[in-house]
């Protein structure tokens, strides 16, 4: 299964453990990821796009009038939040993927048969030798 397809299944389906891990990791690293996106990723992207500062991207819906502040639709901050989410979701996906691969290895290891079964197998083999 391709990594992108597996990531889509994770992002869409997920289960309780996946969500719990996501919440814990998201809470623990949220500020770090936000800083990483705002201070490291978005400035070069803005530079490539002609010096755009994403935090200032907004559409004014209504100008400020007197004491009432302007009504602004800040889509630049939303873009940063989407990038934050994508990074956190991908990091969680990689952790879950690693956990699932370890679980598969544990499941693939053959379990040792019970002592009774081993003794019965030995008795069967001895009876076959006698005949």
C-alpha cells in the first residue's frame, strides 16, 4: 500500500488510539509546529511568491467606523493553520505507521506451542516409529 493512500486512510478513518495519540502529540508540539511553519516554512514560500507575508493576507469586509474595528477575513492565518495541521497529522501518521509495523512483526512471529501439544506430538512420533 502506498504511503499517500495509507495517509489518506489514516486521516479519514482513524480510531480512538490514533486520535488519542494525535491529541497528545498535537498538544505537546503545537507551539513548536506553529513556530516552525510561521518562522521557517512560510517566509521562503512568501519570498518565492513575490514577498508575500501570509500573516497579513486578508480581505476587509467592512472598514473601521468610529470605535468599531474593521471586519477582516484573515485567510493568510488560515493557510498557516492548514500547513500546521498537515505537518502534525503527517508526524502522527508516521508514529502510527511505525507502531503498526511493530505490531505486524509481533503477529508474524510464530507462537510457541503449549507443552501439552509438544508432548502429544512426541508421543505420536514415537507411536509411528513403533509401527
